[in-house]
C-alpha cells in the first residue's frame, strides 16, 4: 500500500518548517500588487500593509489555478511513484482553488480531494492533525484517511477578529459608515468560519488588548475545544501585549500547548494588520484519539 501524501494551499499558513516536519506539500495561491502578481508565501505579509499605505489600494488575492496543481501533482508523483495524494483544500466557497485541483486531478487516480471548509489556520489545524494521525495509523488506506479528514474538518473551530475595519472597508466588505463607526466606537466584529463561509457572529467593544483575554476564554469554553492544543492567529503589527494576554488566557483555560501561527499574504489582505484569531478542535472522538 502506497504512502499517503498531504497537500494544501499556501492559504493554510503552514510554514516551511511544519511542512518539512510532516512531509506536507504546498501549492501556491496568489496575491497581486497592482500589475505584479506574486505567489503567496514568497514575500513577507508586511508587504500587504505597506502596499495599502503607499497606494491606498488593497492587493487582490486569487486561488491556485489548474497549472499550479498539475506541477505539484507531477512533482509528488515523481518523488513518490507509489504514493496517494490527499489534497485537503481551502474552503471551496471562498476561492477557485478546490475546483482547480479537481480539474488538474482528472485522469490521476492517485489524487483524492477533500474540501476542508476552512481557511488559514483552520485549514492548518486540519492538515497538521491529519499528518499526526497518519503517523499513528500508517495502515490506513487513502479512503480511510479521507473519511477521517472529513471528521477532523467538521470538528475544527475557528474565529478571527480584525483590529481595524479599514481593510474590510477597502475590500468592500463593510461600508465607509460602518468602518467609521467601528473606529470611533472601537468595535471589532468576530468572524467565525461556518460551513466554509466567513460570518460575523459577535461584536466586541474596546481595544484589542482589552478584549482579547475574554475572547479567548469565551471561545474555548463555548466551542468546547480540546485543550491538548490551541492555535492562536497573529498577523503583522500585532502588539506583544496582545500576544501575551491571549496566550495567558489560553493557558489559564488549561491549554497544554499553545501554537502561534502567522498569517500569510492571502489572509493578511482580508483581515489587515493586528488581526487575531483562535482555532481549536471540538471535543469529540477525533480530539480524544489525537491526544492518546
């Protein structure tokens, strides 16, 4: 039985170190700065903020195209001729990547594709959890792994909170009036990932350093997250004080491990500088098995 190789997009914010540790392959999404388009993860996310400040315009993001997948499928197949690729995709309702992957996979019986219905660190959590489970269960077939990946995806919970609404306004996601009121009242919308969609579920009032502790505690408890590991999302220009308060709150809830993940170009373009988020796995059988 061939080895199962995991594949995800750069939008998962999986670092080179983590990808190398688990043997995960990464296919690029893209960010356009005016006329120049760059592969995501080939530049510091800070460049997104600098471009907006310099031009008053947001970069534009785009998903992986079929040619991106063809290249990575061919590379993996060459390096692992007997392997089975399990592509754990960025939410299909937010990008063309999943459809591109399906197009490129036509005629390749060694590719299985799953829509994780997650973005950014939510997808990161799905992929890394699957990598750890595959190490524990090398006997799994790709069909068994795919079913488990669906279960993991359904168990992962993610929310994020932008520090300011300016990037959401520039991207057309909130009106000028809403952005102005949000700035004046220091309102931060909480965005949850629900069935692949990004939906505003709550509003937090106050500076990020004032709201972050309560946000972490409430989200962990409300979502009944497994405390073996909590992932926290940081973005460019997040203050050290916010980081310290968030991590302290997670540890105070009993988290055994807190892992910080930096947003890349794609998510920074949508959330802006200083955005923060929480990711975990709802306590189900998958969470228990992962910790055993």
